[in-house]
C-alpha cells in the first residue's frame, strides 16, 4: 500500500534515525508524486501533509516499528555496505563509509579554517584597540610576508611610517623601539591572513588531486577563496583611509571589513556543520512541532549580524569612549539629540551618540529575541544536542551583553574590548549551531 521507500532511501543515502525521518521519506513521496497540491514544497503545506500522514502511520505502527521495518527492508536488498542504524535518541552517527569519511575530513579542515578566521577577527580587534593598525603603510600581498630583518630595514619601514598622519598627529617623536611595539601586531595580523590563504588553498589542491572533493561543493569552496582574497583587499582599502589626512580609518570601511570576515566565517561554519552528514545528505524532514522554531531560528543569525555591524560602527567612531553609563545615556533613557544630523538617517552611521544608542538597543533587542526563542524551545520536545544548543545560545547572548556593558562602563579596556569582539562571533556561531541542531535533529547528536 505504501510507496516503496527502499529506492528513495538508497537514492538519497539518507539514514533513518528518527520516526520523523521515516515520515519525511513518505512525505517526500507525497510531495513529489502523489498530490500536486504539495508541489512547490511549501513548508506549511508539507508540514501539514506530513502531520496527517504521520498520524495515519502512527495509528498503524509504532515509531520504532517504522524504523525497524524500513531499516530491514533497506539492508536486506542493498548491496552497499555503509549503513547502520540507530534507535531514536541514540547518539552514534549512523553513516559510515568512504564518502562520509571524506566529507568529514573536509568538514574538519573547514573548521580549522573557521577557527583561524575567528582568531583573525579577534586579532584584528586587538590591533585596532592597541592603535597598531596603521603602522604598516604599504601592502605587498605576495612579498610582504617577511618582517624587517636588520636595523637598516627597520629604519626604512620606520621612515615610511614617519610620513603618515598617525605619526605626525599622534605619535610624533616616537622611537624605532616604540614603533616596533605597534608594528608587530599589524604584521602578525597580516601574516595570519596569508596563513589562512595557504591553509585553505593547499589542502584544497591536495583534495582535488586525490579526487576527494565532491564536484558539487567545489563552487562553494572557490567562492570562499574569492571572498578571502576580497577580504584582504578590503583590509588594505580600510587601512588606506587612515593614511590620507586623519589618522582614523573610515567607520564604513571598518564595518565592511569586520562584516565580510564574519560573513565568510558564518557561511563556512554552517557549511562545515552540514558536511558532517556527507556530501549529498538530504536534510531530514523536520518534526511538525519544530517548524515554527526552525523559522524563528533562521532569523537569529541575521539579528546578531545586524547588532554586530552596529558594534562595528561604535568601534569605528570610538563611540565607546563617551556616554559611559548604562542604561542611561547622558542622564536619559532616550537622549534628546538623537538623529540630529541632516539627513537624519546619516546620524545612524556618523553621529557618536546615535550610533552608540542604536548598538545598545539592538543588543537589548537581540537579547529579548533570543530569550523568547529559548522559552519557546522549552516547550518543545528536543533531543540532547538540541537542548544543549538552546542553553548554550542563551548563555552566549547573556555573556555578550554583560561583556558589552562592562566594556562601556570601564571605557573600553583593551582586554574587554577584544573579548567583546570575540564574543560577537561566538554568539553568531551559537545561533548557527542552534539552527543546525533543529534542522538535523537526531543526526546532529
Ligand atoms: C548581542 C549583543 C552584542 C553584540 C553582538 C555586540 C557586538 C559588538 C561588536 C562586533 C563590536 C565591534 C568590536 C570591534 O570592532 O572591536 C562591538 C563594539 C562595542 N560594543 Fe557591543 N555588542 C553587543 C552588546 C553590547 C552592549 C549591550 C553594549 C553596551 C551597552 C555594547 C557596547 C559596545 C561598545 C562600547 C563597543 C566599542 C568597543 C570598542 O571600541 O572596541 N555592546 N559590539
């Protein structure tokens, strides 16, 4: 009576880890062949279809029976060996075999690159907060990986720096030893950028030659590489804005540089998580009760990203060095001179008070939105990994808000400012991970 799930199962290399996956396979049949109503794959209709279908199936068989029978059917008639099965709630990953091992190898490699990008973001914050970012006044992407090696070379780069507005307006009279102090951080920041390029490109070529890269993921990897190159160029474009007349980089360019780094990180992190399940894994059908939560979870990375960008403007305008009280600003909850510029909207990017005000309240909104999400999640039946991901997310947002307030009240000490920047990326990762666990259910455990 039921359509054959065996062929579907094998074609998709999907593993049945929960009743929901089983229902999802049947739901896929419904969508793809049986009822035109389901064409287009609207989640709501599809969810409804699966709900009804699941209820019907549930009347006939218990959940475990569904799994067992499908598993049995697949194993009995399959010549392929890689499949094992887990019962609901078990935490072993069920797929084994060469393709999965390769996908996981690539995923591990991307996690390493992600970690390096994260370190790069943190180091970038430290470089900015220690006023080291304008110490190198030229950019030699290929040949510039060696630091000055003797006194003559140090004098040469110092002479170049002496022509910059930062030296003349801020550091006049600085000695070469003082210059070395600010040079190293910027140098290491750039060196790490090159290292990321190598750690990305060399294994990429190696995997290509060994034939480990599934063709479908190559465009995405090339896209990451291009974005990485663009990020380097954007970094130099930002530094250049601080070498012209004023020794301050443009807040627009700084935010763009921070934003692009985080975009690269976020896409790569999500992609690496997904590759844990293989190259051509199909996302399991979500339990109907989690559809709303998933929709909500999809918005969270964007909300955190907007707050993060608004933080970039605070940093770029040094707006954290004034109005160092919370929650009041200038003695008021909503200060009078907000959006005073012409046109008013430009104040959101150029007026210190408005920029800081926006960042505070974007952050509070982020806290509230994630808090509501967490409360919603309490009322759902979740697996262990999912539940942990929700708690982790709540913890991250609370810690990040606390760090932000401490950074403000203590007038941006270097350590706290750097930690706050790192916290923003950790929080973004927590939103992506929460979304991932909701989407992949038991398979993410
Ligand atoms: C969801 C919460 C938050 C996120 C995601 C976030 C993110 C960020 C980011 C990415 C930066 C730029 C850091 C840099 O470029 O060095 C920043 C800067 C800053 N944030 Fe937040 N922030 C949050 C909450 C807060 C809160 C609640 C406050 C205070 C009320 C705050 C105060 C600051 C200050 C003062 C800076 C400037 C620090 C500097 O000059 O380095 N943040 N924030």
